[in-house]
């Protein structure tokens, strides 16, 4: 039986919406379970590069959902501060699997790790600074990788 093809952007958007709704309802334990599942079942999936890619995209989507609201919406200062705190609460679980994928055998997984880390850092802003040394080290190593397609970095 073939499963219907679902665009990854639809899944990512749905995941963002679910996590935003859970954060608004202060359902932090449910968000925790989603992030743990993204890490354990996807980002750390052995011998499944597509699952790791999906996990990385999902972790970035979770970070975006927990970060400050973007777009043309006006957000009160205290609400923006609260959403940054929501993201900071989960960074210790989101960042390590992304950094682990920087050394993956599959070049696509390494690319998605770079892309995900960029999106996470973009919304986390100063909250990601405790991970700066690890992120910088991982980026230096991946930039020196002869097998990593350098057109991904441009």
C-alpha cells in the first residue's frame, strides 16, 4: 500500500501551528514530548537519512513556533519576552541533535543541520549564546569538509 504524498512544508506548518497553540495554552509537557519524539525518533534515527532530515526540519519548526511572533503582527514587549523564554526552556534539547547531525555521513543531512541551526539561532537570538562555542566548532568543521557541497553554503 502506498501512502499519499504529503508536502514537507504542510507538515512543518502544521507542526508550528500545533506547538504555538500548545505554548499559548501553557501545555509545556506536551511540547516537551513532541520535541523528545523529534529528537529520538527522527533526528537520531540510525540508517535513515530522510528521517534525520525530517527531524531537523521539525526541530527548527518547533524553535520558530516557540520564538517571537514574526510578520506584520504587533506583539507587546512582554509577550515577545515570554516567547523567547518559551524557546530558551527547550534549547538544551533542540540544539544537541542538530549539532550531532553536522558530522553525519550524508551531505544532505549536514546541509539540513546547517539550515536548521540558522533558523534556530535566528529566533533564539541571545538565548543561543551558551552554545556558541559548539556551534562555531561544528560550522568550522563542516566548512572544511571536502565532501560537503560548498554550493549549499552560498
